[in-house]
């Protein structure tokens, strides 16, 4: 358990490898299994992050409280449900949100502590939880950049810092190509 480092170049080789696997896995998850909060016109999405989330996770709730600021900075947020076993009943809440008529509205209400009800329907929640576990994700929120790299919480929890980090990553990728 742990990471292999290229000390001379200051690179975490294990995380780079995991990022590639995550990126490929996320590309297979269609929009039909995500709850998307994208910037509204005139703001255009410059970046998209994927967030594995749990309705009863206090840090997930704090992240979502700032969704308007993320969107205003040109960041689209794709949520994937990952209810954790340490939050009994979070899976039922996720299902109720998923099965609601307006998922984004129900998600926002649930993240602010409102009861999402008890609706049931076919849903991707177990599939997404299995995916998260297979990718080595064991906490929420886990925020992944477009390249599959995990973005540290101290950066991701600030719209300004996250926008700056995504801009930096995008510029570094452009410089490589």
C-alpha cells in the first residue's frame, strides 16, 4: 500500500497510473448516470470535474453549497453517487433523488438537509459505488479532474483555487502537446 515516486522529477508514479485508469473508466460512464451542474449562458464550461458524492457527507454538502460559484468560474460538476456505509440510509436518499422528476433540484434539496422522500426506480447507484471501490476511491467527496487525477480537498473546496488549478493543469497539458 502506498505510492511509488520518481524523486528526481518529483512525480507520484502510482497516482499518474491511477489517473489514467480513472480517466478511462469515467469515459465509459454516460451522462445518463450523472447528475450534472453546468454553467448557464453566458458562462461557458471551461473545465469539468467528476465528484463521487454522498448525500449525508458534510464535506460533500459544503462543496455543493458553492455550486453556483463553481459554475460562475466555468466549472461544470458531474456528480456520481457513492453512498458510504458509514452513513446508514444514504443509499436510499440517493435512490430517491435519482428517481425524482428533477434530479438537480432534488439533489440540491437533499444536500441542504431536506428529506428526498422514498421514490424507487432502476438506478445506477450500486454500479457507481462498485466503480468507485474498484478505482480505489474510499471517501467522499472525491474530486477528479478531466485527466482522472484526484484534486486535493484543500484546493477543490475553494471555487477560486479549483479554477486556478484546472487552468494550470490545462495549460500544462497544452504545453506538452
